[in-house]
């Protein structure tokens, strides 16, 4: 029978008996307890901080005496003097077991710590980065046993860290000899732990103990903007975030115009590739500056993007994506080197690009799937990422379906007479009194309604310049609720609606939200063509979702998640009045923010998530809306506001939609028009 | 019981029963018979040619009827019309089994064919190149089952060729879509089959069936010359060979002076790296031109070189190799990309560099070990690669030892008063009449002895310009045999030797081989300092070999193999009279030519040989001569000609060495001098 002391770790609950004098770190390692260490127990890195607990633990059947651990030692004292050790903490490599003991491993001492996400409903990110730091003691060279310095370094990684078959990049070979000698054969190395394609590889080497960190980038490469999060690969913290406009915009606002540019201009695809890569380098320099780190410490980067951006970024002509059957060059995830893409970060930094789901459903949609995880949801979840193209996912633990739908740029304020990007001065919220038909609104940059005191002052610098995507949604929905607009999308005349804000505008009518003439600004109106543009966009979105519901065999969904910047600002009620999204309890419609960017961050921080999303994507059932006849049918029905056939019972229990009809027999009806040519 | 016809393949002897109508290629594949095919049985590539045999085969118990195979078909006829099919041959994919049949697979139809080496005593090279060609039929894209073009290509390689988990280089992604469409979804791809580090990877893609080949380079990167063999990776043929001077010569003739250059000049190592890489590209362009192929078809390259060249080529400062403990950056084999080394061949061509044995025994010595295979020899084999540094291997199937010894450049004609490189006009053979003490000789470029008619005409254009390495060996050995030179290395005076060709030269004597004054050319003499230089060089060589024999516990070896250009021209008898190599039957002393280059070619053509030599090198026991006191002792003894202590019984049974002594008590004795400072 053993009389060795019991060591019990929380929160894991792992326990075992160890001889008196065993360092806590050693006990943790032997039990497989997740306790961090970079220096391997040499009292240098202080990553293995633990909190011993004393007293009675009836639950565990343990009593911990005051002397259960060795006394505070010189190494700990030195560390405390210089850096300060949180009260109650010990260094796991210095504290030796003397008696039965309960040890708590605080989150920040765990290798696979959880990075907490802001939204309560989603899972935290488990730290499992591609690259980690290891401090090693390398054998000196010996003429009698000749072996290369690299071979002895690799041996040290194997014996001291149990890393098998490690390789080294050429630049390490070129630089390691002086570093080993400068560090007196003690060095810290950054090891990329390998993936399906690459073996574990030494990427960086520092003499002695390196006290800094290494970094990775999560990049959401959009058609309009490129956003990057710079993350600390040890802690998972976002240390800087920045965004730039996609420099390809000068070749075409939307994706199809960029595809056309490359078709019309020889070498046009290469110009665009170069532009986006240069933009990327500007952005990377920007985030590195912001975080005050050397760009060469960025060793990993994860990209998500739509298929056209995917091809243009990789240097592939997107020609085939512009025509049926929309064949991707490669749909799989890609592991590359940053330098293959001309990215100026660490010389052998790795790049991971998430898989594409289909020719119109890109790696950005895969990233949304990773972030929102419909495949792990018991509830049937509809995830909509709204951009100039909407990617739609519908699924639960049984299966996940995906499609894309060509919404066009109307939701981003384009093709709208008073439309503009979401920027200060843009109307983003609007209410119309159903009785007076008078509007009130808020603009970006101010929290005061237009009919409240102080509004004039609040907008003094910005003015009221236009209406952004979420503003136009609310405006049209409010018009419908106020009886200014009928189900077919026609605005009534002043006569029909009883308000002088409805003005004749050619053969149709417009509704004046803001008369800017007095302030010298523009008039902000909603015109019938604006309504049409939004009708087209929302019909495309809804009919994509509805098609997936058909394929799934359901008429309702349990949850709707709106992803993307647009989704973050949209009002669920107004979206439903418009018939953008299926009928659903309002509290079940939530916004996920930049879910694609979050997906990129998850894949950056947790390499297991990469294999996971690759598997998920392989299992996702792809639906091509272009060849589904029911899509056309749904589109026609969804052109009405909210819908000409769907009942929307939950919506109707909340609001009542006036039964108006402003069709005077003339003019074409939006619902009857042919579906527009497919856009990206 | 089966009544299906028997199909028997020679030379493998593999046999099996197959239904009537089975193509011979299919039968071969199912039996695992090594029968080549690039097109996969589509009657395009004609690689699967076989020779059916008819009649009685009592040994196999088979009778083959005339109608045992289907009749000559249209595909075969077309091929015969265009290209001509050797009489008696059929295409294995077209000829269908009709009855019992014996099929011979000719060598050129085998994938793993043997590349015959010229020397009878060594093994042929088994073809097993890194990269092979595959013709595939790729599924068309389908909107309903969206997958990338690459994924369908990879699937075709898996289903049609059983290649698993194939990846593609980025440049393939960038170029494949138009190629697939141009070939109407039929393409030929070159697939690198992967290695320890890399997965199988598509390197090149051609529309339709590609009728050409792909190539590899075997490069012996020497301090003085760089030699390249361009090989066809399908047949193993050397299609072009070329060599250039190492452009680093301008930084220093020998390796140590290059190491010094890099120590004395900041960035000097980088200059030398750039120089050798540029030279490499010149050389590659040269061989590609000679073979009339596109450089981009060179997909693989194998390099062998000494440790200093290894480091300089890789871009590693060779500083540490210039001082004890002579630590290599990496001793292991390296798999890299050609572009990492600025080599302008295929954009993702691979590079393999053989492992180094020790700080002074490089990848060139490993290549010699691969070519000569002492580890596979039952006889105890001494392999000596003579250059400015001699690499020495001693071993048999039990074990192999290795060392290097600093012979210096004397064997290459440097430091010899009349010395020159082996070039037309240089004396390469010499005989001295023991009675008359008169010499006769041959110069490079002529086969007439200097005392024969027509010699004057033969040398009219070249003259007699000097004496090359093998010439000086013979001259000194012949002088010793003729009694003109004593065992200590002193040349006798005219008086002591009785010939006026021995002339006073300062405090010592010289022997005049050729009086060039009449022809206006130089006098060719052997001086006492020449003797000293050769004594030093041969003593270094011998004592290295002798040290290995000590370590092995033997006093004799069974075989001596002289590798390198110098070894190819050396006379075994004269080398032994000089005491360069251990006593051994003369017929057991053979030349291996450029064994390092051959080793590179083996590793290029047979990737299994790479793993093999890596294992062998790991098992080779390295001896560092610099720290072995017995090396000094052997060196002192070996300074005598042939040796002051070793008996050389076999040599003495063939020749008799005059017992002369020209020591007059003055002057220093070569045997008594301190060993020279170690050189590379």
C-alpha cells in the first residue's frame, strides 16, 4: 500500500499519489493535467502558477495541512520581487509535494485555456494554436559523436518536450548556430506543431529564455473591407484589430464586376491579386504597429473570404466563378506559406484558408458555420450572412444545408436613391407614426430622435446625409406598418395615404423622410425604385432560406441568426415585416456580429477546429439556387411585403399590417417581374 | 475449379487465372507484375509493351496456342503505323487473354527497370524516381455536387491510380482550370510521390496525354568543379552531362581559404552563396540546352558536396566548420524546394541533399558510400575519395568506419614545381629504366611514349607543359623503384645515382624528366620539395586509412577502391610503391570514377536509396583524426616511401625496392617534420 501523499488537481479532478519532494508540475504532467510551462520546470517562465488549497475537503476526502507543500523558495521570491506573484499562488515547478494537497490550476495557467466569447449562447474558444514556445537545453557539439547542431536541438525537443520528428525551416538552419552559442546552448524555439501536410517545424529561435509571445492573424477578406485581428497565440487575446477598404474596389464595386474586369483586361486578375496582397501588407503593418510588435513574430494567419476573393487572393483567375457551373479551382482547405502569397510577416509563417462550401458559398460561410455551429445545435438554426451576396445555412445536429442567394448591394445602401454606407450622418433607425404618418429617426453618431430636443445640435457637424442599409429596412417596414406602402410594394399617393410626405415622382410616388433643403443638405426620400431594389434583395434572401427549409422538410425554424455587420444593426421586427426572414419568435432572432471573422479567429487559436470545420463542410449539403425551380416560385411570392403566400402567424400576432392596395392598374408590378440576372 | 486461362509473366514468374477477354495490363496489375503505363490502359502511351511467347513451356507446364491473345487491333495498328512497334511486341492494354499464355515484360516496360551501371562489380540502379506521370480522366464540374476542380482531379488520381491524399502546389491551383478545359477533362499530371516530410503533390499538369518526359539533376558540387547529370526520370537515362568551375574559386582555391574569406569579410558567406547558386543556374541552363529540354521540366535535384560547400550552398555561414569541434549546422539529409536555393528549374522542383557523415566528411562521402556500398560488401573494403581532402571509408556488412584526412592539393598538381591540372600536355604516365635511369613518359592527349617514333609530332600542338597528379605519383614511385630516391624521400646526386639527370638544386637534388629548353618549353623536373609535398599528402591519406584499420582491428583490407577523378587515373602499383594505400593484391585495387556523382544519380533515380543511405550514415562510425594520437604516429611512419614500419609483403613480392640512402647528414628529413597544419 502506498503512503505517498495524494495530489488532487482542480478543476480537472485528476488525482494521484506522488513521493514527497515531487514538484507539482511533474505531478501534473504525469497525470496529464493541463498545466502550462515554456521553460520545462526550470523556474524561468512562471507559466505554471498554481493555487494550493488548505484545510478540509470532505467532497474529496482530503485534509490539507499547512505544510503540504515545500516552503516558498528563492526562485519564487525572486519572481515575486521582480514581477509580483498573485497572493496565494505558487510556481508549480518550485513547490514540492510534502503531504496530501489540493491544487487549483487557474485558467491562465492552462495551455488549453478557454478564450471567452462575448455572446452567452456560443461556446468559448479552446486554445490549441498551431505554434508554441519551448525552452530547451541543447547538448554541446562533440567531435567524437559528430552530429549537427540541428540534430541535437531536435533531440532536446524530443527528450525534454516529447515532440517527435521535428524539422526546421531553411532560415532556421541559416541562423541557428550563433543563436545556440549566444544562449550558451539554452534556447527558446517556436515550433509549429504540424498539420495534415506539414511535419512539426521549428520556425523561430531565440537565445536563452524568450519572455515575449508569438502572434497570429485572423483575417476576414471581404469584397468591400478587409478586417484583421491580431491575436497572442499564447493567451488567445486579441491584441489589435484593424480594417481597410479592399483596394480591389477600384476594379469594381461588386464581385461580378471584378470578374468582368479580369475577363476584359488581360492580366487584370493579376493586377487585382497584387492589389489585395499589397492591401493585406498595409493592414498587417497597421495592426503590428498598433500592438507594437515586430511583424516577424506573426507566425500564423487564417483567412476567410468568398470564392471570388479566395481565387483573386490566391492568384487564380476567377473566370470560372463567373459562369455556370461556377467551378471552384479548389474547394478544400488550404495550408500554404505566407510568402507564397507575398505576405510580409514571419519568413515562414503559415497560412490557413478555410474550405469553400460551393462556388457561391465560400470560406466566409464556412467560418460562419464554425462560429455559429448549426451542426451542434439541437434547435433548427437558420444562419444568414448578409452582404452583397447572402450565404444561408440551415441545420441542426442532424444535417446542415447551405446555399447562397444574390441579394445585390441594396442592403448596403447601394442602388438606393438616398442610400449610403453606414457612416455618421446616415439614418439608421426610423419610426413612422401610423396615425400622423410623420417619421422620426436617428442618425449614426447621435442617440437623439429627430423629433427630440437637441437633435439639430447633435447633427450640426454630420448633417443628415442619407440612409444606410439598416435604415432603409426600417423605413420600408415602417411605411408598410403605417399603411403608406401596400403588400405589392407600391407607395400610395398623398391622396391615398392622407400625408403630404407622399409625393408624386414620375409614374410612382415617393415618401419624404427629411427635407434637407433648409439645412442645405439633401432631401432624404424613399422612392418606389428603392422599394423595388429592397424587394429584390429581400426576396432573394427569403427564397434562399425558404428553399433550404423545403429541402429540410420544415415550414418553421427555431432560431434565426443574422451574421455580418449589416445583421448586427438590423431590427428583427422590421426584417420580419419586410419578409426578409422566416416567421419566428422575435427573441429567437439574434445577431452574431462578424461571425466570419470570429470563425477565422477560432481556426487561428484552435487548430482542432480546422479539422472540425473541414469535416463539417464536407458533410454540408449544398443547394444551388440557380437550378432549383422552387427558388423562382419562392422569389415571386417573397417579392410581396412580407409575402404573398406565407402566413407569418407570429409576426401577425405582434403587428397588424394594413390591408391597403395602391395599384391603380398602371405600371409594372414588382412581383410580376422576371427575376433579375444572377449577381454575386 | 477454374477453367479460366492461365497468364504467366516472365521474368517475375507471377501467374494467375483470368477470364477470357482480360487485358494483359489488367492481369499484370492484379498480380502486381511491374508493367508500366502512363495512360492507365487507354492505348495512348504505349508504355505497356509486352512480348507474348507461344509454344511449349514444359518448365511452366504451359502450352500456348497461336490464338492465346486477341488479334492485333486498330489501336496497335495505329501505333505501329506512326511509331513502329518492335516485331513480336503487343500493347498490354489492347491484347486480351484468350487462352493460356506466357507474357514477357521487357525491361523498358518495367516501372522499376534497372539502370545498368558500367562497372560489373556494382549493383544496377533500380528506377524509383520521386515523380511520375499519370494520365487521368477527371469528372466534369456539377452544380448539384459542387466540388473544386482540384478535388475532382485528386479523386481521379485516387480511383484511377490508387494514389492517396494527393495535394497540389499553389502554382497548379493557379494554372489548372484552363488546362483541364483545354484537355476536355483529360490531363496528364506529374505527381511527386511524397517523402518523409511532404505528401504526394501534383507538380505539373498538361492537357490531354503528355508524350514527353520529366527530368531530374544529380549534382556533385565540388570545391573546384560542379558537375551535373541531367536524367530522364522515366527511363533513368543520362540525357546530358556538363560541368563548370565552381565560381567560388575567386574567393579562395581551397575550402579553408573560403571559410577564412567569410570570417574576414562581412557578408562574405552570402557572396559565396550567391556565386555558387548563380553558377548552378548557368550549369542547369547548359545541360537543359544540351538536352534540348525546357528547364521547367526539371522537377527534382539531388546534391552531394563536402560540408563547407553544403553550408555555403544552403546559405549557412561555414564559420563553425573552420574550428574544433567542427559542428555542422545539420548533419541530416535535407528535403527542400529548389526556389529556396534560388535555383531556376521547375517552380516547385524539389531538392534532396544527402546527409553529412561528420564535420569533415560530407554528403559527397555519403554518396560514395551509396555508390560503392561498403556496408553491403562481405569483403573488407577501403574506399578512398581523393581530393584536396581525402574521405576514407572502411567497412563490410558488419560495420563501416569513416574519417577524413587533410591531404592538401599536391595530388591535384598544386604545390608541385612542374605541377599542373590534368590537361593536354601534362605528363600522366612515366617509366624510369632501373638500369639506365632514363625516363619515358606519355602526355595527356597522346598515346605515344616519349621514346617512340612520332612523339614529337604527337605533342606538336600541346607541348610538354607539366606533370599532373597521377604523373607525379608515377614519377616518384618510379624514381624510388629505379633507386633515384631513398625511403626517406631524398633524391640522390648524379654521383650517388650515376645519372646526369639528377642535378644539384640548392642543398638537395632534382631529377630532370624532360629538358624543354630545345622546344622552348619548360624543364620538367621532380624536386625534393615536390617529393616532400607528395610525402605529406600520401602520409595523410595512408595514416587515415591505417587509423580506420586500427579501429576496425585489422592489418589488411580485402579491396581498395579509389574514387574521384584522380583515383580514376592513378596506377595501383605506383600508389602502393609510394605507400599511399595499404598493401593489397593489385587486382583488388580498382577505380570507381566519380563515385560521389554516381551516388547522387542513384539517390535521384531511386528514392528508396535515400532512406537507405540515411540509415547507413546513421550507423557509420565517425573517427576524428585530429584527436587520435595514433594518427600522428601513423603519419610519421607513412612519411617514408612506402613506410618506415609497415612491411607491405604483397608489394614486396611484386617489386623490389632498392635499399639506397642518400642522407648525407645535412638537411632536414621529411619524416621528421612536424605534421602540417590541418587543412580542409
